[in-house]
């Protein structure tokens, strides 16, 4: 529960990847909805989808999932492209973007949402796996950025 997590007095919460339909993880979504805004949160892959659902976005099953390396993703802040590793069958839908949520990354393959931020609530997520570090360590900086945000 969010109360149990807060009782640990964490500096931040990291929501990792995992298999399955994010819509089925109702308890986790509700926990995140309550937790976000009280502690910094960062989500990866299914963690991205769960954070998005907790913030009021929808997810959808992809006709063909994103699997493997070399998936190009465009960063909204500077237009740069990261080469990423991905392994998911669901995507976040940005058809209805609630106030305060920013799409930070987009797939150059199919235009799907690859990252969101809720800066006011100190919450961020990416669909891909920065821990896999494909190519020239394209996405590894995300961990340093998150630690800097938590330390601020």
C-alpha cells in the first residue's frame, strides 16, 4: 500500500518492468495514484504504463509488440534520438492527455508514447529499458537525472 511504502521513508520509488496487461494491475495503479506527489517516482516499461494509468492515461495492446534492440525514440526536450531496447506488448495512449502530464519521448517506428513526465508531482517514466544500455549508452543518463531530481 502507499502507506506501507511511505512508512519506509523512501527517498524515491522506482517502478520496474514486468510482464502482463497493465490494466489488470489495479492495486498497483491505485497505490501509485496515492503515492505520486508524496515521493519522487520513476517507471520503466510496465512501470511506465502503470504510472501512466495512475495519472489518468489509457493503455492499449499493440498489434505487434516492441521487441529487441535498436528502437529509435525521439526526446521532446531537444529532438535528440536514443537507440533503445524494448520488450512490451502494450503502449500508453496519449489520445486524452490530462493537465500536468507531458509526453517526453515518442517512438520513431510507430509514434507511440515512450515517455511521460509529471514535473509538478516529481514523476517520470520511459517505455524502454535504459538499464539494458544498447549502443553508446544512449539512455543511461536517465538514472543520473533521476538521482539528481531526488537529491534536489
